[in-house]
C-alpha cells in the first residue's frame, strides 16, 4: 500500500507575547468535554489551546476485489468534485 503525506491548508501562526517565557509545567487534557493543551509559565501566567477534532484520510481510498477471502486486486478510488443540481421550473 502506498502512503500519502497530506499538507495542511492553513497557515502557521506565532504568539509574540509568549517569546522568552520560561515553562514551568505542560498539561494535555483529552476527555469527552474538551481537548486542550495548557502551558504554565514561571511568571504565574498560562496559555491554553483548545482543539477541535478533524478527520483526514492518511491514504487514498482503494476499491478491492476479494476472491476466496483474499484481496487479489486493488486500485485507487478516483474522485471528482460534487456538482450541485439546480431544479429548473
């Protein structure tokens, strides 16, 4: 199977207010209520990043042919943009 690297479409950001701060503790929380990364600094400040889940394919989908319980052939599943149909009156 072939693996594909997916590049992020968003741009990176920097936080100048955090430059030079000394980290005291880092916490990561991942439960049913929220997912967050909290960084506590020596100057009694902290920053908290909350995350939303996002699903992406790590490899392209494949259409397989199974014979006798074994995959005997597979090919990459092609895609195309969704075309929206407009009803005419």
